C-alpha cells in the first residue's frame, strides 16, 4: 500500500515537473516494496518451520497436548471446588441472617 501511494505520488511529482520530488517517491516506493517482500518471506519461513516441527514430531506434539489438557482439567476441577466452597459460604451466611 505504501509502495503504491509513493509511486502514485511520483506520478504527480513528474506531472508537476518536480524531478527530485519524484525521485524521492520512487526510492520510497522501492524501499517499501522490498521491505514488504522481506517481511512476507520471513513470515512464510516461520510458518514453514512451525509446520515442519509439528509434522516432524507428531508423537511429541500429541504428548504435549495431552499434558496441556490434563493441566487444564486439573485447573478446572480446582475452580469448581472453589466455586462450590464459595456457594456453601453464601448459603451459610444467608441461613445465619435468617435464623438469628
């Protein structure tokens, strides 16, 4: 997007007979185009590495996911126990206010 805008700006600068101004826009357009391509290649390489690592060691990945699942289940159980405890305290508090 920045490249396209700079190339459009270069066109306007050329139409206005401002050669230095046009040259700056062309240089910026080329710079932004190179930068966008570099970022795209880097992102593609990171995704490719992640996919390769996942596919290279599917058993290890499965074991990691199972471990994560067990941890989440333990945390959920703990949260449920805390909720039950809080509910019991609320019920006891209400009962003690009703029966002085």
